[in-house]
C-alpha cells in the first residue's frame, strides 16, 4: 500500500467519504488511489474556491468533515478565502494539500512556495506528513482535530514521495471527546442575572442556533423576559414554522446599537461580544453598551445544548418554547424588486429547504419574509469573504441530496466562484440559484457614504458599477450546463422558481431588480 | 489631504498611474480619492486573481509597476496565485491591501486575518503603513522596491484609518539604482570557457530573453559554437522574424536531458541550473548533466545586457547575430487540431503582437509555428499557477493599447479567472482569446502515466475529465460581453481569427480540438 492509499483508507474508515478535488501532478497518486478505495467519492471543482466552499457547505450540513484535495501552495491559495469562511463557521474539514516530493522542495521549482504560511493562515490544525509509514496516523489525527467540538479546519500537507512510496499503513479512527459541559457556576450566575428583572439579552452564536438550543433559549426568554438574538452571520441556523423565531443582530452597527439599547446584561452562548463588521470614522467598533455587563454561559467549543437546557430547567422548568406559526407572504405580483423576490421566496420556499445566503444588500428583507415558511436551514456568510455562496450550496447538496437547496446570490459576489455551477451540473445537484442582478456593488455604494468618503467625480462610481457591460447570468449558467432563465416581473420569477423546484438538477434564475441602495 | 490621497498622489508622481482594483468597504477612501487624483486610472476586476494577473501583464510589458487594490486578507488571498506567478516573473508591482482600522484589528471582526502571512508568501518587499504622515514616504519606498532590478512584487498594507485620517503627505519619487554590472572576472571566466572548444550551452533567463541580450548571445553562439537555450517559461521573450531564434528548455525532464546531452559547460545568464517542474519516482530532479560545470555570467538581478555585450565584444567582436528569417506556415485547412490551430496562429499572427500563452499541452507546437512570424512578445506561465493567461492578456492590453494581444488558453486553465473577459469587454481591450477546448485536463492524463500511478477503474479518470457537461465558452464569453464564436474546422478558425484581429475590442474563439494526449 502506498501513502496515498493509506491516507484514503484512513479517511473512509473514519467516515470521511467525500473529497472535493482540484488536483495537479503532485496529487496523481492520490487520484489514482481513488480507484482502489471506491468508498471515497471524488467531486471535481474547476477552481479551488469551489472545492473549499463546497467542503464547508458539506461540513455545516452533516457536522462531519469532507476532505479537499488541493495542488501545492498556489492551489491552496485559490481556496483560502472560503477556508477563512469555514474557519469562522467552525466547520469540520480535512484539507489535503499535495506538495512537491520532500527532496524536490529545496530546488525552488516554479510551483514551490511556503505552504506553511498558508496552512497557518486558515487552519486550526496543520501538519506535514513526510513518511508513508506515518500518513495513516497523521490522517487519523487530522480527522480527530477536524471533529473536535464544534469543528475545526485542518490541513495535512502530503508530499508527492509520501504519496507514492510503499509502506503506507492505514490507521483506526481516533475517538473524539464530546464537547465539554459548562461548570455549574456559569449556569448559576446567569440564572441569578435573569432573576434580577433587568433588561437582558441572550446572544446565540456558533452551533447554538440549532433547534435544541433555540428551544431551550426560547423557554428561558418566555419565562424571564430576556430577549434573544443570534449573531449576525450564523453558520447554520435552523428556523421556520415550528421553531422559535430569533432575530439576528444587524449588519450595520447602528442597528446593533438600536437592538441593544438599554440592555444591562448580555449573556453569551457560543458567541462573542458584538463588534462592527468594519470600522467607521467616529463610530464605535465595540457595540456592547457601556453600562452592560457581559456574562459567558458557554464558549463556542462547549456543549451549548447542555448549558441552555440546564439553564432552562432552572429558570423555566414549566415554560414551553414560543414557536413560529406557519405564515407566508402572499405570492407577489407586479414589479420585480428585492422585496417581491423576498416575498416570492417566502411564499414558495419548499419543505426542508437549505438556503445558502450570499444575497448581501438584496437579501435584507429575506429573514422577515421566510420566518414562517416551512422549516429550513439558513447558511450565512460567516467570514465576509465573498464567493462563498455558490460553492457552499454545491457542497450542501452533495451532503443532503434529498433536500432542495436554494442558493441566493448577489451578482457581484457570484462572479468570484461562478464555476460552482459546473460542478452542480456535473453532479446534477438539486440547487436552485437566484442571482439578484442589480448590476452594482450596491453595498459599496452604501459604504462609500457611511465611511464619510467624499467623491466629486465619476472615477469612484465607476469602480462600484458592475454594469457596462451587463453580466448575462443566463448565458453564463448555460455555458456551464445549468438551465437558466431571466425574470423581470414577480409573476415571471414565481413561475420560474416553482418550475426550478419541481424539476431535478440545478437551475438558475437571474432576477433583474433595481438596487435597494 | 487624507492618507489615501497622499498615497495616490505619490503613486502618480512616481509614474504609477494604473490601478487594477477589486475594492471593499475598507478601501472606500482610496476609491473616493480617485476622484481627486484623475491622473490615476482605476480598472475594475470582478475577482482579485484578475486584478493581480493584469498587473503582472502590465508590468511585464512596460517594465514599470501598476498598482493593485485588494480587500483585506481574504481579498489578497484570492489574488495570491497570480502574485506567485508575478514574483517568479520578477514583475514590478505595488499591491495596496486595505485593512481594518488599526484599532479595529484586535476585535477579530469577520474579515480579520493575518495579512502578514499572505504578504510574506508572495512579496519581495512588504510594509504596513500605520500613520497618514508616513503613507507618502512608505508608498515611495514600495515603488522604489518594485522598480529594483529587474522588478519586485511589493505589498503595502493600508489600514482604513491611515487612509481616512488627515495629515497625509505625498512623497517625491525615490531614485532607483541601475542594475549592477557584473565583475570583469565573470566575463573573463566565461570567455575562457568558450575558448576551450568544449560543448557549451548559454542558458538565458529573467530579462535576458529580450532583443539586446538575444542579439549579443547570438553573436557569442555564432562565433564560439556554443548553443543557446532560454529557460522553460520566460516572463517576456522577444521573438519572431528579425530576432535571433532561441529554443526553450523543454517542460519534460526527458526533453531537457536530451537537450543537454554531452554538455560540458552550462553558462547561466539571469537563469538558474535547470530542475524538473515536478519530481517523478526514479527520475532526476536536477537536470544539469553530472560532468557539466556551471558558470554564472550574470544573476537575474544584474545587468544582463551589459554582461552579454561585454562577453560578445570579447569573444565575437566581428560576428553578427543570426536572425530568424520571415517564414510562416501555410494557412491550414481541414481538421481542427492543436497542430492546425498552431499553424493558423503562425500563419496569421499580426505584426507586433503580444502573446499570452497558457495553452499548456495544446500549445506544444506553437513555438515552432510562430518562430518566423512577425516580431512579437511571448508571455509564459512563470510560476505554474494556472489562471494566469486571461488576466495577463488583459493587463498587457491596458499597457499597450495599440498592439494586438493574443490570449492562448487551455480550457481547464481558463476557468480559474474567466471573469477577465468582463474587464476586457469593459475596457474594450484588443484581446483575441483562443480557447483550446479539448474537454480534459490533458496534461494530467499524461502526468498520471509519467508519475507511474496505477489506475484500475474510472474514479481517477473522472477527475481529469472536464467534459460532462461540456463547457460552452461562446456562451460564457457572451455572458460577459465578449463577442465569441466556435470553430470546428481549420477554415472556420482562420476566418474567425482574422475577423477578430480586424475588429477592435475583445473577441473569443473556442477551438474545439481533440486532446493531443
């Protein structure tokens, strides 16, 4: 058995059986080994940002890692932005980065680079495996690290000679300890705070936005009067009819300041004190009110279900959670706008959908319009690195082939990793992509004003305008094998959206809308 | 004057007057400042890999830097692969990476990351400019570093508060010393070697593949019997009728071994001893023959024109260079193949063209078919990080708007940075893109065999097949505003290629060909 085969066997024996890949020459033995380890499913991406974003989507949905296969430093570089998002999402993931043979590195061949700098940039755990005898054990350690609560991005560098040399030994899975439970003191302190009757907010982050945590938090809120918020960009939030409806903290610091007005106690569960996304002249970056005390019930690494349920059993033993009732907007008609698209999605969202949300400014109205839609999972842009949405949807569809995936994309963001559509076509994934086509970096038009930058001419405006020429997403999708259509009225959009959901395989709808801003 | 304005004024005062940009919120003051410094031309890219690759193409053509504008660590991450190529090409370039305000960084907002790790990965020089009073001087230093012979990739991190705060002061250009001349001893040693009458090769690398160096090298070769080669992937080679024709070292180590058979002396001019691109089991990585002595006439940082002319004046005072005669293949007819496309390009290449070559396996026949075509510049994939070609062509066209640019792309490589087409459409650049559409990662099929990897099933083959579904490059180009056509015969290709060259603005031709391998 060579090193590559030992690595693949270790991966599948530990339950890692999907590998999103964009290989090169140094990965050819790993690729060849796929034929001898058929339990591993290889999924090809045409660009590394698709590969890493898909692994993020997969890991968020299943709470277990996929592998990626990347080609030396430059290949990893192309995947970094979505690894940044995955790390902020605490997604379990095992990246395999092929490298030159160990003896070849010192020669500084064209593709040589400092891979350590890149793995360090985006990984919670990384290692270079220089001997085939160790690759199995190293892989098992990488998987265990990836599965460490709540999930970690791990990177294992695989030199070509480790991969091709004989002597590989597969390793058994390493047991991973459960998430640690919080101390009784932490629960008691928060219970005491809740008993004061002062304005209190519970801020849910990390994995505390899933159903068990939301139900416990809702009981606590109902019994004590505390208010609930989630962090602004939850990795995967379970929501919709039958689940507690919890508002997110806003993207704009002004919104957060408003949401936290007069709050005296902020209780963190898997979250951190809120900070503004960017700094702005003469605006605060730290958004916790000055006279508010912060209490940490549970870190993001800890068992947030247990912590919230123990707290609920203490302060709300007889209180039921408040669940969202089924409620949808009317099917819209007339002009197609960010609002009518949001209404249409709320009106037509199918049961058990997965929503990948990179709609940016065009998506501001979506949380409201979908709050009472059938139960669904909502995936957000966790690290702010745009180009996440389409790859994330692709990986979520591989993870959950029986669920409909809705990929909501801003036109500007769509162009970073557009070739995700090709992988969706190849895998015949059930992804319906909606591109909000407002032909501008609308968020930057807003930000240009918010940062107080003065413009006097057209040079600045040119850089925020992505019309001239207009992008034709119907043609782009068709060029990658994804059936597509363009909607310019609400009726057209609703018809196309319903049809896309009714048919298997990927579809794309370009929703031509005016910019909200 | 705020920091951003001081930076922009310093850039244009030093002759850096094009900025390829993909900005975000933290760069809004830089963007706004474009309105107050109209000498700076902003060119928008929809993805950072386009931005950095375009700056590389610009710098290679003009031997002076363009600026880039990138959005924090994740934005820079997306541009890294082409910065890797630029660094290997020794391209002068000034990257401006917007960052969070200095006081905001410790808060670990979503887009926060270790930018130092990234700038260090790909830069010859980098710095963080934390005060508006220093930004002008820092910018002048970055430009001077970028212009240091033969060119360097520099990165200047611009925190948002440095950008927006008052107190900015523009700085004067810093004089840059000329490339150092080599010692007389080095010239004398090589002259002595050339006098031995033993088999000798001059290996030209770095900027020693430009006309003055090639003419001097040709004189030396003609007078002494030494043979000439260039390194495998020259950054910008001047070639064609009226210039000395110099063969490149091959991509495959077997080719290089053959080319260097029985060579006793290897003279390096701006180059390094040849190594194989990848390591292969049981094949050598270092390709200099065992009994060959290596002599360094000039390092890549040194004045290669002066070194070669001094050597030529010593060993070939009365010898003229051997120049390629005008000679073109016949205009091909019949089946469209890698060979007939190469013949068509050789037959029709216009005067003074710039060729961006990322045709990979499909381009193996191009050097021969174009050797006697009208004089042109040939840009190669210097760092092996695919996704270079289309951005490079885009930047070359901005640098040289009056010259025709031919962008030769493999279909696999094209999908990494395809949105370069949109920038070409926006700027109405005279770029004719030829996509060699063989629907496979053909080079990897070859490499799978060469590395000795055994495959027994279909899983490996699947990862090298980029058909299913076929990419439709005519649709993709049309979706980004670039007129496009598909050629399936040599006649169609020649007609479409001639038409594209005759019309202003960008065009794309999808050349559907069988895989060479």
